[in-house]
């Protein structure tokens, strides 16, 4: 049986996962449609970062196999290649 604190933490993780998923979806949509004044490289970097945050949040919920999630969200290879990549500030 889960303690009240454990249950609350799990609920907060689930809410955070939902938010991370929505932010990832938005970033992926921006890659596909483009954003005026934003380069494709910038969009790909942002999408890669959002996917990375989503995967980290999944892991905090105990989900470690990400292949199906990446497929469900149709994360393109050009974004997957940028997951976890940190660029130096310019």
C-alpha cells in the first residue's frame, strides 16, 4: 500500500509528465510547420531539448523503455539526433 506522500509524489510526477508531453508536442509541431524568424537549427535544438525533458520525466515515473513513446509521438530522426545534446552559448 502506498503512503499518502508516495501517492502525492506519483500524482505530481504524472502531472509533470503530461506537461512535458504537451511541451514536446508543441516543439515537434513547430519543427514541422516552422516559426517565422526562428531557424530550423533552433527549432530542432528546442525540440530535442523538450524530448529529452520528456524522457527524463518518464524515467522519474519508472518508465525506462522510450522507443514506443518516441514512435507514438512520431519524433523524427532529425530531432532524436539532438536529444541530450548541449550547445555552447553563443
